């Protein structure tokens, strides 16, 4: 089956409509991401979003606590515990930085304001 062709008048009208819609940044962002707006944020989604930053903070405090215990007790097994907790904390911190950079780049692509008014390529 062939598609019905548009008359010149219909093509002009369609072009006018597309020009009018191309200036709408919010519509363009919604169509590009295809996100459902107004979706409620549940406590489980909020908890998942805050789990990694909380784990990094707890890991940092645990590392400092183990370091203090090592200075007081001078036990060799505490060195292994410090290294393990510190590596997990650094891995979580790197993940948080990567997420923040991806959000920053997505905001720049969508034309939204970025957190800092500097150009990341000049840093």
C-alpha cells in the first residue's frame, strides 16, 4: 500500500506546525527522553537513590574508625580491614562522580542549567 501524498497546502501547514513545535524546549526534552511526567516518587525509589551516598559516608567513617583502632591496638588484621573498607569506599565514590558527570552532560545536552558555570573541558 502506498502512503497518501499531501497537497502543497497541507505540506505548508505541516511545515508551519513543525516550526512552531521546534521552538518548544520542554516538548523536545520530553520527546527525546520519553519519560512519563508526574510519576510519583516512592520511598523505595528514594531509598535506592540515597543508598550509595549513604554507603560511601558509612564506609568513610568505618575506615577512620578502623584506622583509629589500629593506632591504639596495633593489630595486624586491622590493616586488611582498613584496606578492604577503603577500597569499597573509593569504588563507591568513583561511581558517584561518574553519575554526577553523566547528569551534567545530560543537562547540557538538554539545554538546562548546569550546577557550575564553567566549561568542563577547560578544567
